[in-house]
């Protein structure tokens, strides 16, 4: 008996989650604005830095940016930072860890802020890959 209650409750939660996901995916919340983001990356060794740009200021500030080293198989997370008010970010890579032809890129995840059906979505972005040219 207790097992069937658990099963029914689990199905109820799953159906509710699907309905909420469908509403968000279709943009049924009329008060939510959607904004693209553009993530840039530059290097001034040992510092990798860049900027998150968007037509909406709230999509530039406070974004979490993660720097990855591109590898065969899984890429290695090197570090992360939060963007400043102007969208700038920087992550220091220790020189001892750098080897010639290491490749790095950054990612900014989606930022979602919805309260009572109103709010905004800042879309995720990935920078281009930069190659470290060392000794």
C-alpha cells in the first residue's frame, strides 16, 4: 500500500515538472524577456579575461563565467569568476600549468530571473577557443 502511494506521488511530481517545463519552454509567460549573450575571451598571460555583452545590462553583470582547458575526452575546469557591473571577468592560470598549444575557452551559463510571471532570461554562450603559444 505504501509503495503505491509513493508511486502515485512520484508520478504527480513528474507530471507537474513536465508541465512547468513546457510552460517555460514555450514562452507562455508573457512578461518574460529573452536576451542573447556574447562571451569574449582574451589573454594577457597568465590572465585570461573577457566580457559578457548583451543588449540588456542585467545580462552582463553578475554572470558566472567558467574557464575550461580543451582536452581529448573531458575538458578540465580551470577556474571561474563572476562578471563585474560592466560584464568584465578574469581568471588567472598559473604559468607552471601552461604548456605550449594548450587551448582554453569560457562558458557563461543561462541566467533566469522570473518572479510572478515577469522577468528575464539571459541565454548561455561559449567563447571561441584561444591557444596558448609558449616556449
